[in-house]
C-alpha cells in the first residue's frame, strides 16, 4: 500500500511532506525530488487527504457557576465523579400519585477543574483561578436518594423538604483528570446545561452540605466582554459556611498516572514491580544477590534469568505475549520490561523484552551496593 500524492511542485502548500524509516523512532526528513526541466527546481510532495470535523460544540452561556475546593494528595487520575442535586420547586411524596410534571433532566453536565487562588491574593477568601480541565457528561446516572431541607418554606412538601438526586459518571480514560502535583488544591464545579429548545420547568441546583475543607464554596459569573470571572463566598440559610456535595474517585496504584506509559501499566495488570525503586535499572525482584565478600548486587543472575525467559516473546498475533511468561522463580515476565516500551515491528512482531531492556541490565550489571560500590540510584520510576 502507498499513500497517493495530491501534487508535486517547487512550492508546497505549507511544508513539504516528510517521511521516516525504521528503526523507530527514526528521524523525520522532508521528501525532496530531484530538479526537472524546464525550471530545474527541487520538487516537494503534498499528500492526498482531507480532514473533516463534526458539528461545532454549541457555546455554553453560564449564568452562574458554583465551585468547591478539594485536596489533591496523589498523582493518580480522577476517573469518576459523584455529586448530589435537586430541582427547585419539584414536589414528590412516596407512594402517592404524581400530580405535578416530572423534572426535565439536564441535556448534560459541564464538569470543570480549576487551579487555586489562595486567600489574600486578591480576595480575603480563596477561589478558582485558571480552568485546566473540562468534560461534558452526556451519559450520567440520576437516582432519587432521599430528601433534604429546602432553603425556603415549601407549601405541600412534607416537613419542608425537597427530593435530592445522586448523579454519577465514569470518565473515559482519555478524559481522566491528571493532577500535576502530589500535594495541591484544585476546584471542582458542576453546571447543568440545557439545549436552547428544552424547557427545564424546575431549575437544577447543586446540593450543599456542612463545611469540611479549607475555604467555603463559591459562586461565580463571567464578564462576557472581558472573560474575567468574579467570585463570592457561599453561606447557608443560617449564614454558616458551606461546601458542595461531591465525591471524586481515582484509579488506585503505585505507578504515576501522568507518565506516558501509565496505560501500558494498566493494560499489563498494574505490575507492582514497575514501582520498585530499581526496576528501571534492571532489577526484576527488588532483591539482593551476592555476599559480604563480593558485595551485594540488585542486578545479577536472578534478573538475567527472568530476562532470558521473557526474551523475544512476541505480543499477539505473532506470539503469546509477555503476560504468559513467568521467570524461573515465578516472577512475572513483564517485570523484565525495564524500558517500559515496545520494540520490533509488524513483520517480526512486537516485543516487550528486547535489546533496550538488555542494554539496561548490562549497564547495571555487577554494580555493588555500598560499601563495596556506589549502588543503583533507587529512583524508579524516574520523572518523565
């Protein structure tokens, strides 16, 4: 198979088409064709393709946005969210015939994450800073879970309470929120969005609860002319600080979710050995070999034996894959993937344990731990 050219000329449409060859990663080089008469100028390729897009996302006009801060103590990603809300004015009594229309579900929920502006920077209270993540939750669950105190006297509603719904959404992996720091504060906001032709009947509101972390929740609105956000603290009907009702879920594990190889780590069953402090240096089992006379080595024959067992085992469809391999002492073969990469190609097959891993093991071979030697860095996995 080959890619058809759209044209070849001395002046490309933008930049000349480029190519690179194996072995990967290779180097990108512009495709240049020798001069031809009558102008005797070099020729450049433009390839035949077209890029189309779907309908543009409608612009969201946010009348009011509520946000609440939360502490981040890990770099594991946010993979799901749950929040609670209600429809102002909607009445419901269990085991009775409904005489009022049901609430219209939001077309979707607009979820966002913001950086933190600490108290004292420009306001006496903290508030959201820069928006760094957003997600449109079209596919969400809505479940009636009970009743909460209505902010006002509600005629006909038993004990002055209103129905409360729980909302939940599991984020696709490409939409996970990845924290940039191990210890930071972010802000989470939820907005109910209705398409222009939908009459919500009852306006949706985010349920608040007793204050539990840092500063109060805030409400904000945006200046349409400048795009600047303005924020104010929120208090309940008694004038007491309040927070918003939500839970964020993460994918537990020891491997940093910000790494480019994080999805590989998930695909191979979250191997704990990838989190060992010397695994990226060629240590399969995080165990020492040797003795007091020769010195102790983290990379030695046991590690070589596992690498040898896992060597040249191709991934499907060319082979059974690394997950079928165990070392002589039962060690998972994936632990010998020191480089956390894939080598090979479609003709020979792809291998998780190959020359890059062998080179790492050779480079760390026979390096003794103190006092006999300098020891390995013990800083795996290293920051990307």
